[in-house]
């Protein structure tokens, strides 16, 4: 164990002391002063060495634990891992022909694997292996898993599932959309969907023979008054609109529920990033407000890992029964393995601890990104929530140039254009770019251009490298676009 660590604290600096301690330990690890499996001093001993409270050191250790730099060994102490415990895969589609695939991944929609407690993760998988093999799986999902989902939704999302609704296990959000479309809708039916919106959900509808009509968004999410006529369902992401990042306020939620009850049209509530709020408590779920007309979808792929391949659907019995009939007819349904792992994580409190860790880990990542963008004079859209933000750009050409600039400098950037529902036959007049959020046009729809920046997928060390590169690329493109060059 190193008795004296080369850490220097500046008590006059703007950064909190705990952040300085964490930064100093990362620097010691990356520079080779600390090596893999080095034992660190106890929080009490390091606090005495630095002349700070033990709380300061404990907060720094907690952050580094969450990032994967440290690991605790019961009865032995805290040790350095040198690198984060797991490195997420980079998305394959971002590299063009002849380019290196190892781009720094700033795409949205990925979980923060670095925040996972690897010991708890392995323990849950080992415990899942103790479940007995079955000859026939329960089409509704494993009973223990559904019980764990009910508890999770009550504790973390304020939704009391059961009673007038039923809980169904799914293979994730896109799979749930596909099952609902095939079970409850008919080929040729029409679904209204936020524009821009989640392309995989749109793909699931289209694959089932369902037409998708765009419903524009503004700074508060889906515009209820612009939902097209003649639709059989409405799909939305009210907790954190994907990809624009808006939170649907209470008044808009009431308006949407009233629309559903007045027309008899069900609302599909995709709770994208619903657990990841940092500034305020989450607003009531649509499903909590109107369980009779809302189909609630959730997934583990954004809060834990897509490796589990499970999610949930909460809806009225008629909807759930139609999906069960579809599963019986097709032999489909989620694998029990991921359900067992989730159950074990929830049973031992590891899921709740992980969500608390995520809420500590992601805000500094967001602040790192947002500060870098704003220092360069860039506008940033998106609530203080979730795992991505949006930088608007004035044109499609600027967006394409930003994506190319990022790729040329080793960073994978995602443009808004591919998230628009329709490239042709636009029913809405194109609206001008507005650099100020307070002056956003009343209906954004598919009329904005920009870059979506995810800050969860990369290990913190790589994110610290990628952020200034991306910010510089976007600043150059925005300046050139506004100068007309």
C-alpha cells in the first residue's frame, strides 16, 4: 500500500475538494504512479494525510468506484483497477468504408456500464444459474421477475401496477412495440409518433404493417393539438423525449390523457430515461394518471445493460391478454435468464444502489459536456436528465459536416436527420433555426437540425478526451454555417 499519495489540493479552486481528490487519483493511475492492484489508504488515513474531512475522501472514492477505477475487497481494503472494469462496445455503424471502427462513441441511447458494480453483476448472474430449468416458460414472464418490476415501478417511478392493470415481461421496448402492434392493431392501422422520434419503434410498427404518421414536438414534447386524425394509437416518450430531450410538463400530460379518453385512442408511453432525473423528482407517469388508456413500456437496457434483454409492459388486462394470445400463437416471449438476473439484483438491493450510483455518476458527465459546449458559444437543448443533449445547427448541410468532422477527428457523432420520421412529403412548412431555446418555434417537428451527444457509453477517461474534440468540431461548423461559408 502506498502510504503517501502525491495529491495536492487547492482550497481556493472552484472545484470541490472531493472532485480534486478524485481527479488526482485518476492522474496518478494514468501516469503510472499508481499501478493495477495497488492498495489505497483507508478514507480515514487519506483524509488525515490531506487535512480534509473523511467525507471528502469517501465521496471521491465513491465516484471512482462508480467509474470502475477502484474495487473494494471485503476485509482487505480498496484497490486500484487502473482501468474501468468494463469497456462498452463501440457502435458498428459509425465507421465508413476504409475508416477505423474505433471511434470515440458519443452516440445516444447507451447505458453507463462504467457505473455497474461488477461484483454485484457477477453475483446476480451466479444466482440466476441456480434457478431450475423449465420445460415450458411462462408466456407472461417469470413470476419473481414481474414481482420485482412491480416493486421497482412503485419505488422508483411512482406507478402502482396491478389491480386495474397487469404486468408483462418483454424483451425490451422495441420488442414490446412489435408485440403490441401485431397483437392489438391490424395491418393498415395508423399510429401517431413524435417527430423526430425513436427509429426502432417506428421500424417495429412498420414491420407489423402499421403506418406511422408524424406528430411534431416543441420544447415541451409531443404537440397534442397536432396529432393527426384517424390514428389508432399514439406513441411518445414523455419522461425525456427522444431525441430532443424535453420533459413533458404536467399540463401537457393532462391534455394528452384527456385526448386519449375523449377519442378512445390508447397512448403508448415509452419511459425512456425515466429513472434518470437529476434536477427534480420525476413527474407522474401517464400510466399512473390514466391506467385505462395508457400502455406503459420500460426496459433494463438503458439503466443496466442490453445484455439482459428484458423489459416490461403495464397495461389493462385486455391489452395484456391480446399480447399473450399473440405469444402463444407465435411461440415468442423473452428469455427467463435476463429476468432472473434482474430479480436477483432487485432482491439484494443492488438495483436500487445502482440507480443511486447512476444519479451521482451521470450529472458530472453531463456538466463536463455542457460546460465545454457553452464555453464555445454553442446552444444546448435538453432537460437536466437522461444521458444525452442536443446541439442545434442551422441546416442539414451543417449537420452532415459536423458528423464528418467528428469522424475525421476520431469521434462518432449522431445527427438529428436520421431520427426524422419522413424525408418526403413533409406536411409541415419548414421552420427557421433559432439559436435561443426561449425562442424555439412553436412546433419543431422534423424542422430542426443538429447533433445528439450521448455521455453515458464511454469510460470517463475516454469521455474527457472526446468532449473537447466534439465541442471544437461543432464550434467550427456552427461558426462557418453562420458566416455562410
